[in-house]
C-alpha cells in the first residue's frame, strides 16, 4: 500500500514540475490563474500524502479540501480519486 502512495506522490511532483514549466510561457490571465490553482491543488495533495506516509496509517484527523468535514487518515483514498 505504501508503494502506491509513494507512486502517487511522484506523480503529483511530476505534475508540479510540468505546471512550473508552463508558467514562463506567454499565457492569458485565465490560463495563468488555472495553472496557479492546479499548482495549489497538487501541493495540497502532496501534503496529504506525506502526512499519511509519515503517520503510516495511524488514525489522525485530516481536513477535507472544503474544510468542513474531518476524516481519519484511513479515509485518505477519498482525496486521491
């Protein structure tokens, strides 16, 4: 299971690199906003995965992206799909 999360972590980091390479290009304001939003989403996903991997499945509270619900780290799959 840890291998799957490690793989997902690498994918999110690769996405960050790809989005960062797009920023220096000549982009419209809406394109630039979209890329910045996606970068923030990737950072959030990485933080959740790193927290899960650090806690090795120990029950901890994680806030959903909306901030309204609390889930245990065992429910982290909800955030990854």
